[in-house]
C-alpha cells in the first residue's frame, strides 16, 4: 500500500500542478469572457427557469424535469467536499483557500453552463429510448473523428473516478463521522449505506432523481440555516474573518495555535483543488445528468445547470468555511469533517451532530448521483448490457470505502479528478464557438418574447 500511495502522490503532484490549475481557471475565464460574463449577470434568469422547471414538460424529450436534473447534479456535488473538503482546504492552505474556492466557482459557473449546453445539444437516444449525454457524447458528435479517442478517455476516467470521488470517499467520510459522534462501527455504516444505495439504484435515473429532488433541497436548507446560526453567534467576528480570508489569499499565513502555517501557493492549490472537488466545474460530470432533462433548448438547461456551482460553492462552501474561520477552529489542529464539526459545536450545543447528520445524507445522495455518472460512462464504453453488473459492483464498493484509509481515498479521488478533467477541458475549448453561437441565438430569440423561455 505504501508503494501505491507513493506512486499516486507522484502522479497527483503532476496532474494538480501549475498547468492543471491554469487550465481549470483559464478555461473558465475564457468561457466567461466569451459569454460576456453572462452566467453571473443572468443568475436571476437561471433561478426563474429553475422554478418553472419543477414540473417536466411532456412535450419535450428527456426523462426527468429540469429541476430534478439540477437536483441530481447537486446530489453529486453537495457532499463531503462541502463539509470535509472545505475544512481540508483551510487546514492545508489557511483561510485564503476559501477565497480561491470562490474564484474557482465564479469562473466555474461559465464552465458548468457550457458543459450543460453541449450535453443537451449533442445528446443521443439509447436502445431503451433514454437520452444520454455528457463529454463523451459532445466529443463524439461535436468534434471530428480524430478526437473520438478523447471521448473514450473521458468515459474511462469517469467510470474509474466515480469509485473515488463519488463512492468510497463519501462512504469513508460518513463512516468516520458517525463513528465519532454516534459510536456506530464503520462496517455497520458501510452495510447500511450499501443496502440503501442498492435499493435506489435498481430504479434507474427516475428513482435517483425522485430521491434527490426531495432530499437535496431539504438537507441543503437545513445545513445553511445551521451554518447561519453559527455565524450569528460569532456575528462580530465575521468582518474580520472575511478580511483574513482575502488577506491570506495573497500573503503567507504564519503558524498559529496548532496551525502549521501556509504559503500562498498552498492556499491557491488546495482552494482550487477542493473547489473543483466540491462543485465539479470542469470535470464534465454534471452534464451527464443535465442531458437527461426534459428540455428542447440547450441554453435554457445551461442556465439552470450553472446554478449548481453557485449554490454549492458560493453558498454552501462559504457557510462551512466562514464558520471554521470565525470560530477560530482553523487553528485547532483538527482536519476534515472533524474540523467542521468542531467549529459548529463551539457555537451550537448539538453542532457536531448536525454536521454528522448533514454529512451522512449529503454523502448518500452523492453516491446516488455519481452512480448515474459512472454508469453512463460504462454504458458508453461497453454498452447497455454492462449497466446491471456495474450497479452491483458499485453497490458492493460502498462498504469497502467505509473501512478504507481516508488519506489514501482522498489522494486517489484528487488524482482521478484531474485525469477526468483533461479531456473535458480540451473539448470545451474546441466547442466553445458552438456554446457562444447558441447563447447569442437564445437571447436574441427570448428578447423578442420579453424574457427567458422555460426551454
């Protein structure tokens, strides 16, 4: 295991080096400029479309409503990254890491928008009549044949990455949290999660979307309210905390308490890496869910899709990060979900239990959302006959993740994230003229109607 860990660490250092960080932020910035900052300026229009898209339009092609497509996407993004990932970023990079997570999210909205637009524009219908899409399909159908290998590479990385970012990492984090707070053995957590995941998975995307559509909004609101309560307790410290976040994003942080200190590069590296881990902008995962939406307009679904990055990072991750900073917990020496629980428990009598429950439910829905992503990657590579065996293997991997080494799992997930992003980022740049053209056409059309179409 030590040899494998060392090997993975070497690869991780390469794929998460300067070129990858520049690529993720650079592609997002390129798309933001090409779209004339539309994702930020049209945030309100996105929320309007989301509200209208709660019910699926049967006249449109797809399997799930635009609202449930976003909830399925959010079920995969709002997870351990928002609770344990933010804490790890601050533990390794200091408060300034939160600032770089914000930057990743602001340009990531354009990335997520472009991904969803292309996913709907180039989606296909499989032999069972289901709409399938994502980077492998917009590479296959949007680019020339010489790029076909890139779609296969994405599908391969996506199929494998899911077992890290979307399965074992989630099970491991929730098992650790429940053991720490409720003394529940890790093997018991793994077994319970396995049974619940298996029960939902056999119903396919419709059942996953139904569960996500109910659990994700309720749990997100619950966690946000709890986090705001923490910030209210430390209200006087919030301005200083915000100043510290911005200042330490550009200046090294000295050692304080049990915090060992951090260079600016650490803040950037861990802020961007954990930001991408949390909101998945650039990975190409979310468009796989949005491709199944009942919509006839790629841009309308793109406007809904970009909200995922805003909600995940600008709202939920900020709540976690600021709670850790204002409470002073970031100098405690704690790490991961334990650090977030430490911060919440200092302000709220049952704060650690709130974090544990939130983590458990978020992790459960993430496992469901990512199962769909990886399933579609496996289907692209091996056909429909591979779907049922994949679901069985995915379900059996859950308890294994619950009892595995957390450090190794995080390292594996981080590495696979970057490998997955590379083909997708290349495709986004090459297909950006399609995104820009569809966007201009959509807003010219809707301007004449006096507002945004529900798509």
